[in-house]
């Protein structure tokens, strides 16, 4: 929630800086949050269908028990946001550039929450910064007393770097849409790399050593490059 608030605040600030009403961003944030929760849950249900939901369909609605996948939220949120922006008669590329740095900042904050919660954890490691999680957390119960890669913090640091990259490009962009496509490229690259250190069940690996999320990352990276070239 803090990540969403920080991202919305940043985007509203950018909208105001461009001479637009910042309240538009808060309306957009509401619908984006709703769409992202639905999308995140659907993707989690697909990934864990055989393990959890096949035997108990009512578990699909138990969002309070956890189980959201980031990319599912992104895939549902983007068309929702585009539809909302167009309905208000605004340019989606321009609005996307307002949102992009806040998006990276929001993810960076949100992953700290994952770290505190002990979810989205890494594989065992002998590195000195390996973290032993509490036994009642998902990480601690899966690997009790074992140092793990703090993949949540890896991604948080990566997205914070993306945030500063976007800030450095903000005043030098030559066309609308440059920042949101740059975020799509670098944000997905961070996730792609992070997933090599993150722990997954064996059925999460779709293509050799690549996870479902890594394949989505590749697709988004390629789409960002294609759209960047097309807009040039």
C-alpha cells in the first residue's frame, strides 16, 4: 500500500508539474489498484492450480491468505489504465511518462514489504548477506535455519536504480512514451535477473531454467524495444 501511495503521489506531482489536474491520477490509481489485485490473483491461481486450488475452488477467493503475482497485476492494470486515460481524453503515452518513475519507486517500496513478510524469497546461499527468516514465515518454513538470498531486497535495489535512471532521462526525452517504455525494459530486466536467485517450486519452470515470470519479462522487454523503434 505504501508503494501505491508513493507511486500515485509521484505521478500526481508530475501531472501538476505539466499543468494538469493531479486528482486525475488519484482516480486512475483506484482503478489500477483494483485491476492489479484481480490480475495478480488470477495469475497466482493459474500457477498454483494443481497445488492448491484444484481441490478447493473457494480458496480462489481467499486473498487474505496471500497469493498475488506481480506480472499478473501489470498485465491487467495496463489496459485498464489505457482505457481510463483515453476515456478522459488524454494521451496515454504522456500519462505513462508521469507514472513510470513512480511505478519503479512503488515496486522498490513494495518489495521491502515482501522481505518483512518472508515471501518471494531466494535460494539457499553461503554469501555473507544471506538471511535466515523467521520459522513462521514462508521462507523460514521452507528452509528452516538456512541463509537465503534476500531476492526481495535485490529487486528493491534494482527498481530504485531504475527510478534514478528514469529521473536522469526525464528532462532529456524527445517524445512522449520514452520513460514508460524505458521502465518496461529495465524493470523487466531487473525481474528477469532476480528470478535466477529466487526460489520456485519445480512446476514454475516452464522452459528449461526459465520461470513463467522470466518468459513474461522477455516478452515485455521485446515489446518495449519494438514500440520504442516504432515510435522513433
